[in-house]
C-alpha cells in the first residue's frame, strides 16, 4: 500500500490526499474527478484519476507511479 498523491496545479508541489491505495486497486477504479483541498495554496482543486500518483516504498526508495 502507498499514499495517493496529487500535484497542486498552481505550485506544482505534491501533497498526500490521506488515502492509502496501490496501483492495482486504482486500476479497478472507474475514471473520476475528486475535489481536493490543497495544503499549499489552500484552494480546492478538481483532480482527475489519471493525474494522481501512488507513492510506495520499494527496496528502500520512494517510487511514484501513475495511479490510472
């Protein structure tokens, strides 16, 4: 399991959504858009499933994979 990550469209900075998942589970999720409160700019951003990343620890390294 890894953290579901979004990127702030205003700053480009990544942030955790508070959701734990894995790429296989995300592949089973239908296309959708979530409104996420960004901790960097305090705006609510609509983030499409295809734009999320899953961050997992693999062999001691953080690996970011496209969630869709």
